[in-house]
C-alpha cells in the first residue's frame, strides 16, 4: 500500500475500530498513555513520526520543526520535563509547513491560542514557564512517548480517544478489518435511528447461552 493511500484510509478510521481489529488479529498496536490528551478536541491525526528527545529545553524541537516534512508528526520525549516545550508558535509553524500534528509527552503552554490553530496537538501537561534554548539533544532516534517506544517513520493515529502507534506494515494488516468493523457499526447506528433494537443486531442470546454452557463463543454483529 502506498504511504499516501495508507494515511488516507487511516484518516477515515476511528482509533476504537483499529483497536477492535487489533484485538482480533493480535498485530500488536502500541497505545499511548491516556494522560496525553488533545488540546483541540474533535480533530483526527494521522502521520509519520519525526522524533525528538530533549529535557526542559526546546531548541531540539525547533530543529525538528525545521527538518520535518509534510505529513510528519513531531513526537517529543520530554524525559520528565517540568517546563513547557511547545507553545503557540510551534503548532503555527507546523501548520504552515503542512505537518500532521504535535505529540508532546511533557508540558505545553498558550493553550487558548493553540485551540484556535486547528492543528492536532496532544500534550501531557500544561505549564506557563518556558524551557531554555541552550542544548541540542537528539532527533530521529527511537524514543519513549506516552509509555511506548516510537521509532522514526512509525505511523501515528490519534483522535479524542487516544493515540496509536505501529509500523505502516502493521497498520496495513489492520485496515481492512477495521474498515469492515466501522462500516458495520455505522450501519447499526443507522438502523437504531430507525427504531431497530441493538440486541436484534447481535448474537446476544446465543452468545450468553453458550457461555452459560461453558462453550466457546464470541459476541458478533448480525448485519451484512
């Protein structure tokens, strides 16, 4: 699958459906900590990781903004920083360059202004005190962000439910099933809006009966 097609198809999928597909296929998605939250709810993020490792100093983040290419996401390992590593200027520049988002496993600031920019932007904490600009750390190396390892060029998918990380090949395995799951859920929602019962579209009674008998079973959709 070409990279642009991959990102386009991922952009139409919820993280929840991708997780449901991973549960069935056991591909091994990496799920970031729920402590990293979106500053701009309602936005979907898909792109390739451009990694940064730094600590209480954002000079390396500026380097990453300089080097990153369109469709990349700045992903920051703050190493437990207590000072802000990103603010209003960085997502503004990221949007200007066509980057796909920023994920900061550390403090950010200028949150009210950031919400007006409309760029997918995730952070662990908020702090008005800025970091310094005196040290160059590392970019484009494996990092820890949100409790998972992120490699340069890993693919990230994020929405209000969280952020998923995997290689492009791993996402390629998940996409067909995730699209099928999301399509069935959309169909069920349409039917429910027409007055059809949710339980009528699940094998609920059969599933419960098998469980009570100690038999193997799985709750499944009954929609085509």
